[in-house]
């Protein structure tokens, strides 16, 4: 890998516009469900459904399952219920579904298949292995990679990155966390994304310019044109 990224992605005609995704995060779904019961969840869902109908909202998410911060069975049950509700909302509104998946790979995929996934699904901050990447690819689900791909301990994630089809790969910051090397330890931000993109290009055997154009095209296919 080169010591410095090759500058910014050279793709043209990029416009700056704020686009949104809305959802009840799975850990919040667990917290509200445990404290307030289903009535509390339904109140939160009603507000999410209202916001999701705004034109500026392009995605329902991030939603999904998180067994790392919610290890208790009661909280996980509320997460499952909330996840299914968000899937149905994304299908109803024809919005992209953005997945939060932490220590819950098999169950996330099982729920998506059982409930019936929307037309466009993005695995935010993809953290699975190569086998999971192949499963997502079979379903046509996008996989978005963050600065973790630059970490020395993330060889399994890089193996996954290498098998993702060109048309399904995305990139993100997940700011303010997951800052790519060599700036790990700093607050993350979009200006550090070139380091992530450079490593992705290296792992995939692609030119940076080629990968940047692919990432832009995939982003528009995932979230629509703007």
C-alpha cells in the first residue's frame, strides 16, 4: 500500500446536498421497549413513520440488531420487533433500508429473508466475513465499508471486501468513530475518507479513480439521484 492516498476521488458532477435516513436505532428500541413496553415503541415508530415520508429522507435506517450493547433476551426481542417494523416501512415507502448489524449477522439475514427485504438494502459499516459477503451479494444487498478495513486486525473484513461485486460496494466514514490508519485515535470525519478508499482500491486491485467512479455510481443506485 502507498504511504499516502492519491488525493480526492476524481469523479465529476458531485453536488453537495444533505440527505437523511431516519429510524429508531436497535439499542434505543430495546431501551424504550424494556422501560415503556410496546406502547412506547409504537409512539416512537409513529414519529419515524411521519419523518420518513419527507422527500429529503432517502433511507429508513439505521435499523437492525445489536447483540453487543443489548445482550439481554428481553431487549433483543424488542429489537427484532422494531427491525421487522422498519423493514415493512421501507417497503411501503420504497425507501432504502440501512442495516445496523453488530454481533448478530445470522439473525439479521434471517429476519431480512423471513420478512422480505426491500428492493434496496445497505449493510452500514459491514463487519461480516467473506461468506456473509457472498450471501449478501446473492440477495443484491449493498455492503458499505468504513475505516476498519485499514486496521491491522481486520484481515477477515478485507477478505470480505475482496469478494464483494463491484456494483454492490460502498464506502463511509461512520464518523466520529473508526478513523482509518494512519490517523487512528483522532476524531473521524469525511476528509479522512481517502485513506479508506485507497486501502479498498489496493485490496480490490483497482485504480483509485476507477473505484471512486464505481462508489459514486453505487451510491446513486442505492439511494437514488439527487
